[in-house]
C-alpha cells in the first residue's frame, strides 16, 4: 500500500495543482503561461531526462540505504521483524523521494506553461522508479 501511495503522489500533485489553479485563478495565469511556456517546456524536457536517469539509479540507492540502515540495527535487535521493516521503510521513503523530486518540479513547470508531454513522461518515469524500488528483494 505504501508503494502505491508513494507512486501516485506526483500525479496527484499535478491534478491538485491544475484544479486549484483553475478554481482559484481561472484565466489569470494564461498570459504568464504563454510567455513562459517554451522555457518551462525545455525545463520539463530536461527534468524528464533526469527522471529517467534517477529511475535507473534509484534501485542501487535503495539497496545501499537499506544495507546501511540494517547495519545500524544492534545485533540483538536484528531478529525483530519490526526493526527490519522500519529500516526498509525509511530507505524506501528516502530513495523514492530522490526519484520523485524531478516530477514535482515538472508539475511546477506545468503551472508555468510547460507542455503536457514532457511533464507526463517525467511523472511516468517517477512512478516506474518508485514501483521498481517497491518490488526489490533485499
């Protein structure tokens, strides 16, 4: 359940931002979006590439963080399943944050007029990276 909630966090943020912008501001940002759109699209395209790279790097990062967290558990407490779960959860949340950061910045770029395509690619890579981490065996 934690993997699913974490994976959909960035797409939910995009939908929430879009709805809030439409409800609160209406067409007030249209001129700003038109002026900044090309620059925001370039930013979102770059973030999509970064997101692809981070989705690949996230699995080794998660393994390294989990290994480090396991090493910090005292030897007498390692048999306790709660400590192992706590270590894995902490490592997962940190590693998934690294993967989701470009996607969250891409949602802001969408606010300022970025095309939906690069933003959607960035969000998809983020979701795939998080789900991949969630199903790794340690």
